[in-house]
C-alpha cells in the first residue's frame, strides 16, 4: 500500500541536533509514511526544543527559532491544528503531556508513530485521493459508494465533485474498498457524520504527498495553460506552485520550457504541475484557458505576501461554503511573530 510523505517542522534546535533529527526522520520505515523536515509553517507536525520555549500568558508559548538568531515565534496552544511534542528538558513552570528525548532515536521514532496516528484523517484523505486519481474517467458523472466489509467508508459524487469520508476510516481499508456505482438518478446521501470535502482537495492531498509521477502524458509535450487558482487555503501552495501559476499566467508553455523559466528540476516541476492539474488549475485547451483568463488573472493577483510573511488568501475562495475539513483549513500558520521586539 502506498504511503504519503509527511512534513515535520523542527523548532528551536541547535544545528547539531537539527542535523541528527533530520537524518533519523529521513529513514523510511517499510509500511509507514515517509517524513521530510522542512518549513515549520507548512509542516504536518512539530518537534520543539523545550529549552527554546518560554511561557507567554495563559495559553501562549514563545519559541526562540532559529537557534541563536534572536528571532522568536508566538504559538497560541488553543490554535494548534496539528500534533506537536517538546524535547526534554522542559523549562521550569511549563507542562506538557507531549514530550520526548531528542537524543534517543527510538524515542524519536515512537513520537513520529504517535504523530501518524493523530494524522489518520489526513492519511485517509491521501488513500482516498490515490484511489480517485487511479480511477479517473472510469466513473464520470456517477455516484460511487466505497464499501469495506459491508461498511460504508466514503461517498464520491463525480457529478458535483464532492466526497464524503467516514472520519475513523483507516487508510488500508480505503485502499481495499469495493467501489459500488449507484444507479443513475439515485439520490446522493452523505451520512451526517461524514466529512464533506471538495474532490479537488482530496486529489490535491494525494498529489502533493505521493512519490509517484502522476502528471498526465499530454502535459509533458503540449503547451500548458493556467485555467484557475485552486480553491483551497493559500498556505497549501509552496513557492514553486506560486511561481508556476504566475509563469503560466504570463505565458503558456511546455513542461521543459517551464522548467527553465522557473529554474527548478524537471521532476520537481512535474510533481508540482500534477498537484495543480488534479486541483483543476491547468488545461491544454487554449480556448478553455482564454475563457477563464480574466478570473484567473484576478485570483493570481490576490496571491500576495501578508503581514506575517505568509500569503493572503482570496477572500471568498479559500473555504467554499458548506465545506468541513479535519485539518489545516486556516489561511495562516498558527506560528506568529510576537508584537513586541526581542530584548536587546
């Protein structure tokens, strides 16, 4: 069964500890998700050095990061939307049930597995997205029920591009589920307890976390056009997603020419284009792109840096009405800079 790539943010560690943790985390365990260390603002989980933390008010903590730089980040624990753990020793007066020994590889691996359990909704979306991508075109315009051992795990409405997902569903069960096509005209009934998700978001979750090459063949030799900005929180885009959308808005181009224009490896450009494609952003049809050009231009213009160095979202487009997401629907990272400057 395919496993996702998950992102880990390391905060407050000195260079030696950061290098050691990065090396341990990068060791892929068979049958488990792969972890990569990167930008803490886009991370799925955080490891935070306890010695870099100071209590701030009732619910806040100040994190000194990067190590020795004098920079600080404020984290309100009530806003945290992903798992985290603090490396011992913890500062005096600071309590947390989530702590670990950062110099013990077994303890680090155990902590990652606890993160993976907490991230099951995200991993289930990855599993569902992978199945949708692999079956693209086979159920056009249909409603499909995903069943495992006679239990309904998901409902996919290809007419309205919506999905419903059972929250406790295990990724392995979704990968093994039977796809049952409903009779034409049958009502779409998503149980109230299910998460409702735009199908493009489900496929995006898969596309950005797979290690497979899933860019459709026609996007390798034909001219690529930007059709729209994907309807999702803007902080889901990294710099290369943004660079590609801006480049395509300026002028459509082929994959190889785009690689040269954005100055990035071909494999990375293909990976990022695949995510944009499955989120409905790209087309090879010039007429389709021309009809949507004005709307795409207005949406790209709103992808501007915000006050925190994060990206400001298009006001009404980042969270479609009626959608409910289990993770990461906030526009900005919960990490913020304190209002007061660091002490001299």
